[in-house]
C-alpha cells in the first residue's frame, strides 16, 4: 500500500514538475516575443544629444586628427571619464569631450554614425540636439557645424530608413544676449534641417523666464520649441517652461510628479514629457529606478516618450530603455506602442509628414503585434 501511495506521490510530483516547465517555457516565450517586439518595433526618439552619442573610438580619432588634448588616451580612459559623480561633473565631461569636434567633416562623421546606430535600433524618426554655445565660444563656424551634421544625417537617411531633425539646445547659463545671437544661426539653418530650439544646461541657477522673448521669436520664425525642465529642479521650472516659454514638450519633466495640479495640467493640455530613465539615475536626478516616476506619470495619463539622452555616456540604447520600461516599470506591448506613437505625434515635423509617420508606425506596430502575439 505504501508503495502505491509513494508511486502516486511521485507521479503527482512529476506532473507538477512538467507543468512548471510548461509555465516557465511559456513565460520565456512571452519574454522573448516581447524582446523581439522591442527590437523590431519602429521607434521615435525625441531627446538625444549629438555630443553624448559619439563612440569613444571616434572621439579619440577626432581628437588625434584635430590635435585636441583629451584627458583620456584610450577607450578605457574615455570610459573612466563617464564615471562622473553628479550632474555638474557630467556637464563638464560633456563639454570637454565635445572639444574633439572641430570641422564640418567631424560633425558629418559623428552624425552619420549616430544615424546608422539609430537605424539599427529601428528608430524611424529622431530629433538630435546640438549644443551651439561651446562651438560658438571656440569660434567654430556654426553654419559649418550644422551643415556638416545635416550632411551626415542625410547620408544615413539615404542608406537606411531613418529621418533626423536638428535642434539647437542652448546652455541657459550663458545668458540671454548670446541666446539671441545663436537663435539667428538656428533660424538661418532651418533650410539645413534645424527644426527646433531648446534650452538645457544649468537648470538650478538659471530659471526659464528670462528666455521668454527669445522663445517667442523662435516660434515666430517657425521653429518648434522645447525646454529641459523638471530634471533637477521641481515643478516651478516646468510651469515656467510652459507659461513663459510656451513649450508643449518638456525634456525630462519628471519632477512634475511633485505637483498634482501640474500633472493634471500636463494631462489635459496634452503636454509631452520626453523622459530618459537611465540618464536620470546616472546623473543623480533620481536616486534609483525604484524612485523614478515614469510609471506614476504614465498611469496619471501624462503623455510621455522614452529616450536615451546621451546613449554613449550612459551606456544605453533606445532598445535598452524600452526593456527597462518593461522590466522595471511593468510596461506592456501596448504601453510601448503608445509611447512610440506619442513620439510620432509630438515630432517637430510639418503636419502632413507627422500624420504620415503616425500612420506608418501604427500600421507596422499592429502587424508586428499580430505576428508576435504580444
Ligand atoms: Zn538632455
């Protein structure tokens, strides 16, 4: 009798084991289907700096070519530089490394390489920021800078399926007078692919309000506008960017979560936050992923996109950020589709092109989801 009972127990254990294996392998299939979806889905990236997206090998080669003395001799030396401890150190490293870029040809090369990288992430449309102040201060010809970058992105667009718009990201700590001067350069280069104007840099000591007239002039000239806000400063900075600068897209904006009235405003006025989770943790804007408000903002109905900010600096890619959204923040296939379509709808493109991009992505994502069952 005991033998029979033992045999029955063993057989039940066996069946339970098999069931577990079935469950585990179904889960694995679901995870690998979701990962394939992340890799293959056509994407949009709206918050990305050219200077933070240069491969270390290219940085070193450009520094050698231009006789620029970098505080790093080899790729591991460059990687060491990426171990900054706080946001200020990060900005400093960012500026130092960008010194390697000198000629239009340099900008063409880094833009082309970034275009190819984006295409490999299946990014169909991206907006890439350049930081004009430092080039201006080094007496580079900004027209040459922009046109070099535009040539590189155009080549990537011809060879791959990726379209890139350029945005001037003005370092607010350099003041309003210089902003006027560089805005002229942005406007002059609209025919070379400059689509937007933004402020970045030191958010703590330089609130947005003094730039109100610069932004109004940018809008009048036909540039689209955005601002870094609510990254390291609280809701007042986001309110200022919306009310004084008239932006409808905010770089980061994560600190909006501290003000329920602002969250409600963002939702009802369809203002988009371009969120960069890994960047926020790496710069110390949030202490850890667990403290990041991505999920809470999304659940509150705020329109948001997911971005890399500075993929090489932060050792990330857009696919990695999407994986992070799934693994750390519980985003579903449908949530990711919404994120990428929000990006397409918020793109600084002419109305017709934007509508075409939205349609293309909607159709392709729907087909892909049906094929992968996600
Ligand atoms: Zn940024």
